[in-house]
């Protein structure tokens, strides 16, 4: 009888991908919209480049700081909830055991079937708290380096994305040509980025690519028309 080997592959870098998506999506869209808006108001490519670089610097810092604070908030929330669970299994162990039993019953076990499991788990406080954190509260222990890593990933992704729409203005002195090349290059980058994002996050890749490019195009178009109207 032939034995079929089963190999499971799961995507485990969801946090990193999420940070790249956040940074790259805004990095491509916001500087692109800013450069397009300035192109509708001024005819000085150097001014557009300086404004774009300033926005990238400010945006990457702001986005990175936001990622850092969000990750720190998650870590602090986890620590507070874990301390509360550790306190409760000492002060009200019977109620906590009843909560464990209810968790198992939600998975289809009867109270009688779950009793020996609950009893065994109650003799291992750390495992008991781990169980409550994951299955009662739905919380996973965050990586202690998560805040710094998240901030750096988002900021670097923002910078990488933001330089793409600015590059044509850096290479070309003509603002009109720079706008055209910037639009083409950025929309291609947005489409490719959306496609890759869809593949990694499980969303339909082509739909993700279309959504990303349409949103970026609309943002840039609105900024250009508004600046043109005001100027």
C-alpha cells in the first residue's frame, strides 16, 4: 500500500506582511497624490521633488511611530490580561475551571468529558493561563521585538514606495513629462503590489491588484484636479 506523505504549508509571517502592506500602500499612494497635486499647481520639478521628499520623511516617521505604538499597545494589553488571569486562577480557581469547561463544551465536548481535562490542566498553572489567554480571550503572546520591527518595516516600506512616484521628477526636468511617467510607473507598481499582496494574504490577486491601482489613481487624480482648480 502506497503511503502518501502529507505536508502542510502555512503562511506564518502575517504581521510582517501586514506592516509591509501598510507602509507600501501609503508610500505609493500619498507621495504620488502629492506630486500629482503639485504638478497641477506649479511647473518646478525641483519644488515637487523637495515637497515629495519632505512628505516621505514625515510620513515614514509618522507611520513607523504609529506601528510602534500599536504593537506596544498590543503587548501591554496582553501583559495586563495575563496578569489578571494569573490572579484569578489563584483567587477564584473554581470559576476559572468552569470557564475552561465551557470552552471545551463550545468545541462539542460534554461537561462530563471535559472534567478530567480541566482537572489535569488545573495542576499546571502556566499551561492553564496559556490556555485561557488563547482560547478564552483569543490572545497570542506578542513577540517582544515586535514594536521595533513593526516600526522599522512600516517606515522602510513607506520610503521604498514613496520614492517610486518621485523618481520620474528627479530624472526629468519637465513637470508634464514627469507627471506622465510618474503616473505610469506608479500605477504599474500599485498593480504589481496589489497582485502580490493578494497572493500573500489570500485575497483574489487580480481583484486586489485592480483595487489598489484604482484607489491610487483616484487619489492622485483628485489631488491634481483640486490643485489645478485652485491654481
